[in-house]
């Protein structure tokens, strides 16, 4: 799997529908146990709420999913919430939508729309990034060539993870798997072969260009 979306920073959003308040709290989670603990934490925090509905997705491919209507009519809360997370293709994420009943029944369609919109509003206050499959790359060259290489990387939107300057300049990069061979060729051309390009271990890394939603 080349990449998947992950939560970098959780958040909270709220909507009001016919005087009912829907508060969405979003957090990251790596295991089902973490997700369950967070759900219980929200139930304790909002102990006086009408409902604390929840959904979570765990695993690179979304192998583990769970959702709960927490007393709302079946299929009107947890499942629509889960569908938002799956549609956004975000992994290792849990959301709890807390409802304070406002006195007016919303009906099946109204509940589905409200819980769906609440999750979307919660995600608007989160930071989301991309976990990419790639390799550690180490590039070493002389001081005549480092400027050209940094210019090339800048054009590609690649920022070195580490850099060191001793007898020669050395850069450590995280590169998507599908771009390694092309970058190797381009670096060699940029400095007429006066660079060492070492392909290191296979990794998953977070793209620093996050999605501020």
C-alpha cells in the first residue's frame, strides 16, 4: 500500500439542528483498546448528554471498523459517522458525536444528516496528513554540487529530514517508493555524477504537507 491518510492533530466541532446540539470530538488511535478508552472518556465527560455515538477505523487498509448508535434509532448515527471516515480514507481515527436533545424529533433522515454533518465539522478542525510508503535516501556530494541538489529538491517539494556539512555535504531524505529511481537519475544529471545516492531502509513516513481542514 503506497499511502493512506492519518490524523496528525485531533479537533472538535459542533452543529445545532432544531435546537439539538451535536458535538464531534475526533482523536487518533492505534488500537481498538485506545479507541474504546477514548469513547468511555467522552461518555464520562458528557455524562448528561442524550447520546454519545461513536465510530472508528484502524489499520492501513481500514481492517478494523466499529460504530455505535448509543440508543439512537438503528443506522441513524454510528453507521453514517463511519461512512464519513471511510469516505475520507482516514485511518487510525476515532470520533464521538455527543448529542444534547433539543426537544424536537429529527426523524431518520434528519438524524443521518445531522450526525454526518457533525463528523465533517469535527474534521474541519483537525490536521490530516498522508502516511507514505517509501525509503530513506542519503545523498552525499561536494560543496559545488549541494546547491544544485537542494534546488532540485526544492522544485520537487522535498525537504531534507537531516543535513550535515563536514568534508562533504550529506542529506537524509524520505522519498516515496515510486520516485526513488527518477530522483537518483535527476541527482546524477544535476551534478554530473558527482554524488553518492544511497537507498536505505524501507519505511512509512508522514508527509509534512498536511491538510488543514
